[in-house]
C-alpha cells in the first residue's frame, strides 16, 4: 500500500492521473499516467477538439519526481518506466467509463454468464467486446452496458448486399463490481480517433 500511496500522491501532485502500477520481474516498476479528464462539458469537448495527450516531457517530469519520492520512502526497485496509456488503456473507475462512452471496449466478467445467458450466448462466456453505453437504471440511477453484433466484418473488397438484413444487436448490462477487467479495445483507427500508444520514459 505504501508504494501505491507514494505513486498516487506524487502523480496527482504534478497534475496527472495515475492509470496503472505494475511490478515486473527483474525489479521493473512501470507507472502509467494520463492527463486529467475535465468531463463532457469542458470547452475542448464542446468544441470537438481531440483530447490532449501525454508527452515525453510529461513522462520525464513524473519520472524525476517519482525517483526522488521512491528513494525517500525506501521503495525497492531496479528500474522505473513512466508511460502514457496505450490503445488498450485499462478502465478502472466510474470516471474512466464516463470518459470513454461510445468507444469499443473489452470486458472480462468475474464469473461466467451461467443461467443469465438465457441461451443468447454461451453460459461459460466471460469475455465480451462492444460499444460502451450509459443506461438509465431504477429510481434515477444509472448503469452501463455494451452493445455488439455477432455479424462478421466484411473482408476487404467484399461486396455486402444492401438487401441482407443486419445481424441483431446484443446488449449486456453490468455494474463495475461484476468486472474482473475492462480495457479500451486495441483497434487501430488510421483516421486519428484513437491516439497512438507508446510515450514512454525509462530512468
């Protein structure tokens, strides 16, 4: 807990959000940071401007401060890497889900669907990919769902008949406590919708 607290406090103190901390074999400590999200009503979002991205300079600034803070707290590690989130960025809290409404995400449930699948999907299925949506719940509460179609994507150059009925959409509602893991789906979009991954600084 000391490590988590030290990293969170240091990253937040510099004005960034902590996305993930990973300890790897060989003493590698990997810290992923992001710029704070100001919400859907921010001026940038209203203007349709792309979200600003973490830069190499941001990673260098956090690396220098973390090296100092970890030394003061006596945290044992061999190498420190600070990076921006990749295209498979983890979603960890309500704000992350709010931020990425409308994006395609991958989720893994803690338990298989079981009887709740009702024959719609395999009862032992835990992994799903779909577009993230917010849904209204009882008594004004709100929840989450993903929506997808099991229709295979057309191959390059393949002609799709306009008369063919599309496969029906399926939806899966969930609460965050039911998830083992959730991430942005690593879909490469050459039109620039998703930022390129890989901003990384090592000490």
